[in-house]
C-alpha cells in the first residue's frame, strides 16, 4: 500500500489537474457548457435513458440534471418522449443534431489531446488510460462510506493536503 506522502502527492496532482479540465472546457463551443457536454456524452455512450438514470451517471441531483437537460433540449440536441413503461417518466434520446454536436465535441477533444500528448508514446497514453479507468472504478460507488481505516488519524489531519478545489 502506498504511503502517506504518495497519497498527499496524488492529491496535489488532482488539484493541478484542474488546469487540464479548464483547458478542455475552453475548447467547448460557447453554447455547450461542460454540463451539456456531459449529458450528450452519456447519452451517446449509454443510449436512451430516463432522467433518473442520467442524474445517477452524472452523480448530481435531479434539479441540476433538469437544468442541463433543459439546456440541450432548447438547442435541439436531445428530445424527451414518454416512457412506454411509465407514462409519468420521460426517455431522453440524442437527436441527429445532438449526435452531430457530440461528434464535434469528440473531434475537438481528440485534437487537443493529440496535440498536448504528441510527445507521449502510445504505451504511455495506454497506461494513463488504464490507470485512470482503474482509479475511476475505485470510486464507482461513491455513496458507500470510506473504510474507517482510510481516514487519517486526528493528529495527522492538520498537516494533510487540502481537499481538491476545481
């Protein structure tokens, strides 16, 4: 198991990763903020779904999800239709315009990453991808409380690296 110093360095890297996220955000079209891009990406990856499933995948509450969905519906990128299994619910699906917008987002992101990582080997990019997927999988069910042994002792809390702020 990694030591405390390694975890502290990892937290610092997470904080610094905010610069990467900001640059990725800057390449988004002005009418497609990151929340809208996330909605399009999830619908593109997982297909049609209910709003509750989208909120779960976004890991945000329904009110935030509703705002994101309203934004993309207004632009014609997704549509809401009655759920045949439950007429009170709506199914969200990408429109052809939404699929085109998602393709544009993917192209912009791919070009940026290809440019910024041009001096990386294919193996290094693959390793980063695998490790990020593994890290994400470690946090897949974030509703579960952290194991008690994972919390640092009280005496150490004053010296640990602050939480990530992005």
